[in-house]
C-alpha cells in the first residue's frame, strides 16, 4: 500500500470517527460504556490479527522512512495491545 493510499484510508476513517462521535455525543452513559467494552473485547479477540497487520505496516514504514524513532513507537506488542484494551474500560 502506498503512502497516498494510507493517507486516503486515514482520512476516510477519520470522517467515520467524526460521524460516530456525533452519535455518541447524545448517547446515554450506559450505551457509551457498552460501546467501550465492546471495543475492548474486539481488540483482545483480534490481537493476533492486529499484531500481524501492525508488523506489516511497520516493515512498510521502515522501507519507506528507514529506521527512525517514529517507526519504533508504532510497533505494537502483547503488552501494548492489553494496555489499549484496558484503557477503554
């Protein structure tokens, strides 16, 4: 995937996030908490896929940008995945 494609994909996801934020802004606390728990569960259940895809992304970035600190900070591991999920609940 080229950097242009990545940029377009990020923009699309950002637009979708903005739309979702409008819905969540008027949702009840119960609904918001349920959404956060669901997201945390999805992260944990898909951690192997997330790690595999992250590894591909990091390798692509290394080929494009070289060995820079930014690339290392984007690398996920089991602990970071767990922290992401725990941070939602």
